[in-house]
C-alpha cells in the first residue's frame, strides 16, 4: 500500500510504501523517478537442470532434480544426506542500487530435528560460502541468518510487522539488499530488517541464489526444498560511467578486482598478436575472449564478470583501449 507524502521542498512529493518505507519521488516538473528491475542471475528450471547456470554440492545421497518446472533439493534417506544448489555466477552489486532475491519455495515438512534448510543468497564457491543472507528452518525453528566471514548471526525474534510462517505451502520469499540494510519478506510481508549500525552484516555483496538442506546426527529422513523460479535482480539500471586503460605493450594487467561490466575494447594500429581477457584477478581461470590484435575494430561486450577483469597482450599489441566499470 502506498501513501502520498508532501516533502518540505516545495512542489516535490513522494509516494511511500508503508511496508518497506521506500519513497518514489515525483519532481516539481511532474516526472517520477522509477527503478526498473534488471535481471542478474538465476531463472526458471524448465524440464532439466541447466548445469551452465546452476551448480550443486551433494553428499551422502543428497540430490537435486528437476521435474515439472520445479527443482527439488533433497537429502534423501541415507544418513547425513546433504544437497546445495547455487548459481554459477554472482549478481553484481552497485552501492547506488538495491539488489533483490526473489523465489518461490515450498518445504515438504514443518521441520525435523537435526535438519537445517536455508534459502537466500551467498558467495558460494564449489558450494561452500563465507558470506550470505538466508531464510532458515533449523529443526522446527524458523530464523533469519546473516553470515559474515563464515560466522553466522541467527535471529529468531523478528522486528517486522508479520511473522515467519513455517508450513508446507508455497510461499514467495524476497531479500532486499543494500549496503546498509537488508529486508526479508514472505509473501510481500516484511518479516525482519537487518540494519548495519556499526559494521556490515556481510563482507561480500556480489551474491548467488543459494539453497541447501543438510541432515546431521545420523538422521535418515528426506527433507526437501521445492523451488520454482529463483532470481537475483537489481532495482535500476547499471548506468555507471566506464573507466579506461590504454596499452601499446606486451603486458598482464588486472583491471578490476571483483564484479563489474566489460563495456568495450578498441583496437587501432593493429599488429600481429593476441589479447586474452579473463574473468579473474589473475591471468588464469575462465577466459572471456581471445582477440586478434591485427584486426582494427571496436568490440562491444556489455558483459558482466563476477570475479575480476584481467588481460594479457602477447607478441604484438597495436594500440588497445579497454573500457569497463
């Protein structure tokens, strides 16, 4: 529900969401500031798991299967079964914008002792994470969890206007993520807000939708998360102005540490040789592209990377300019 608020500045008004407290601004000329959603990572499941988009970590008989447009993350019935599903790439975070995790999730029971289920976002690498924001059902106890440098902060008493309902029905879950605040919603109702008063709740903000169910203590019950479409999006466009770097030498340069966007590469005065671009903070790992330096052209990439941006020029370079943000 929205209400109109008259600001102190003449002829400027705001439309306020009385759940989130966010404002939509109408300027004195009648224009409205609107944040369109930009999809970052995740998506629907279809008829089979897309292993270029989604990765898994499985132990002791745990599985991830897809049927009828749903992904089922299951411990199965071997003792201490575990399964984690997470996206291959992280969604870039901009300090000027808010990111939103959105997912439809259903549980197959209301909780079992020695089972923990989490759903939300994390910085998972090979299924192991050090930072994350989650909804949790640990045994029969629902919780909100923030993980920073592998240390969990677990909240079971919530400050929102609505309770955390734990049942076997389908619910829609959202996490709104900014640098200073994270808000957790179930079916569009605010459950809890984390406010970073003295230090941030997480150390990494480029995050991946992540879902896990873990049995311990030797239990053999099958505890599942049943997922419909899951995605991480950004409120607003990434309208950052690019940085640039020009080279005429054979060299290896780390252009950026962390997530960003490769905008363009401009090659002039071509010379025999190559340029290799990596999604990494070193000249190794995932290769974005290998370019022929003898071809004078402009390459438009507009491609997000989630680890870093490094290039290597070899043999002959010509004159090359990189644009990224």
